[in-house]
């Protein structure tokens, strides 16, 4: 196509045709026009990388960048077989390398989105390089062969996966540090304590206590029944002397026995005094993965009527977290239930597990 005027468009070039004295211009080849278009600016709306949320915020081109990307789309539509690569770069920033890598990829993909929305059906590969050099933030566009475009997309996907994993790991580490700082500020959890309750039993009065005695030694209260003598005590006692689920019966009238023998003592008539033991309660987060075990040896009770998983032994991270033999796991990731239900929740977890633990062990 020819254009004969004094101010030709940038996509035309001057040629010399014999016997013609008037300046003559012909349209540049498509690849040359694309190379010119690739040199246009693609400015993005500024973001604060320190507060940028990849899940909520949107990486957006300024109006000039959208217009220039649309020009490229128009040119590419002339030959849908051409392949293009878009390489995104960021400045140095204050964020870590994974964050900058992901931001540069999102910018490259933002340009690709504009091309697609403008009707471009060419194969377009986008890749983020983060702060790879000192030339500043930008997106470079160039023609490439199909195998290179495929390789760039595969590599970009792998890098994106790695970057997301790194960000997730950093977020989890920050959360753990916050929890540790909070726990440190609170100080160590209070150790087990005991208190006594008393009364008098006549006739067929019932204490109204149901016990979980998995280890055969310590009767742990599973239920405080309404209308029983202990419920009546609770209705009048101060809060720190109220008997609740998860506490243990430590002695009856000063006699310390084991398991069912102690429960049998509750059949007595007359005056009674019960020594109640309140466990130390603390939270533990254990990392569950293929490279590290939880380090928990749990009692497999044949009768599934308890309210906790009884710890027989510990090692590795569970021991380091302060869990000891005979401690009781009463909650897994916020869920309570019978031992089998707690175990199922523990086994089904595919990430970190948060345990609520009760310990009746005396402080060292």
C-alpha cells in the first residue's frame, strides 16, 4: 500500500522508486511495525508493595498502557500465527524476591489480558523476572517461536507456584511468631491446681458426675449432670471453685485411690469432701508434613466414650512443644469429640494442626 504525502505515518517507510520524483512511502512489513510498537510505554498504576494484597488488589495499566497494548493487538490480528513473549520487571523495592517476582508476573499478564480483550488470538507467553537488573520497572515485548513461548509459560507457572509457596510460608512464619510473642507476653500458663468441695449425702442423693477414666488412674470429669450434688455446689460456689468438664477427681475424703476404686468411694453416706484437680491448659501448633512426624504416641482405647486423646509418649516436635506422657488432647483444630473423632480430625489435617492440651502433671 502506498502513501504519498509530506507527513507519512510512523508505520510507513520512505522508498525510492525510479521515475517518481514525489516522495513515496510504503507500509512497513508487519514484523517491523510490531517491533516499533513493542517500544511503546506500558505504564502501570503505582502500588505500595508493602501493603499490596495479591488476592484482593488488581495490577492495572494506566490509560496510555492500555492504548498501546491495543495497538499491538491490532497488529497481531493481521497474523494469528505469530507468537509473543512479555517479560515483566520491577524496581528494587523493599519486598522480598518472591513478592517482586510475583508482581512482575502479574504486570506481564495484565498486558496479555488487554491483548486478549482486544481480540488477539495469538499465543502470548508472560513471565515475571522481578528485580533482575538495574533498568527499573518495565515490561518488554518481543516476537518469539512457539516452543519458546511454551517453555516460558511452563517456567512462569513453576516460578509462580514457588513464589506463592514462599509467601504462604512467610505468612505462616509471621503468624507463628505473633502467637509466640503473644504467649511470651502472657507468660507461662498456670500449672495444675486443686480445690476442695464438700457437703453431706443422705438417702439416694447423686453426685451427678460422669467420668472418663481411659488411663485407669485419674477419673476425669466428662459430664456434670443437672440436679446432682455437684451441680448444686456449683450454683452457690465462686467461679474458681466450680467443678467443670475436664477437671479430675483427685481424692475422696482425703483418700487418693486409682480409677474406679476412687469412683466407688462416692457411694458413701454422710459428710464428704472431694478434692478436684484443675489441669494446666495450653495450645500447641505442630507442623504436619511428609518430612516431619507429629511425634505423638496415643492410647487406642477400646471403649470410645472419653473426651480426650491420651498421650502415652512424645518425641520430636511434640516433646519440644511441651507435651508430656499422660497429657490429654481435648481439641484438634477447634474440634472436640470422642477419642476416635479427635483422632480422625488429627489424621485428616493436611497442614499445621493446633491442639488444646490438658496436663495434670506437677510442674518440674
